[in-house]
C-alpha cells in the first residue's frame, strides 16, 4: 500500500485519477443500466492502458490472493442477498399477473422465464461490482423500498385524514 501514490498513467498521477474516475463512472452506469458490458469493456481498456503506459507493477501489488479472495467472497454473499431480494420482488409482481394463457403475453410463466434469462447478467454484475452495486442499491432501491414500507404501515391513517377532508366540504 506504500506504492499507492506511485500509481501513474502516462507518467502522471492526475491522468491515473482521471482514468480511475472514468472507470468508476462507467461501472456505475453499467450497474444503473443493468449491462455489465460497460464495466467489462472499461476494465479491459484500463488494464491495457496501465500495462503499456502506467505503473502496472504498483497496481499488481495491491491485488494479492488474500485481497482478491476476500473481495470475491463478499461479492458472492452480496449476490446471494440481492438474488433473494430480487426473488421476493418477482414473487410480489407474479401475484398481480394472470396464470398462463394464450391470450395474455405477460403472465406468470413468461415473466418468471424472462427474469431467469436476465439473472445470469445480474448475478455477475452484483458479484464482481458489489461495491458500486451496493451504493446504487442503497441510494435507489433500498430507500424507495423503505419509504414504501413506512407508507404501507401508515396509509390507513392518511386515507382517514383524506376522507375527513372530503367530508368537511359537504
């Protein structure tokens, strides 16, 4: 970790931080748009840049077998948690859909099959990009879900207040 300040790109620490910033932004966009190709492509480009024009040895020293194993283990646990929560959300959505029939394109079977087809990409994105995916999840889904939970517990109160307001006009 003493060599962290020696990480340069094209002989400049500023270029290294700019490349890292672009990499993190593209990884975050990859998670937001649920497409891992942004992150994978950017990882390949930044690896080539560091290999040919950067201080690849200093970067290589940070990634030891212990740090890589720890990162992957945390990502694996995080992907299990996200898959479980995605399954709960899918289950709630399936409750509102009709059973399988020829007339309805969106039914329980097609919705579940479509989600399972997309699950592989989601799992790998959650597993390998868990720090950014966790931040995205915390600031979007988790806050929204918490608000919906709080409101679902209090909606009767607000409905009664609304009814009082309506009745006061009559």
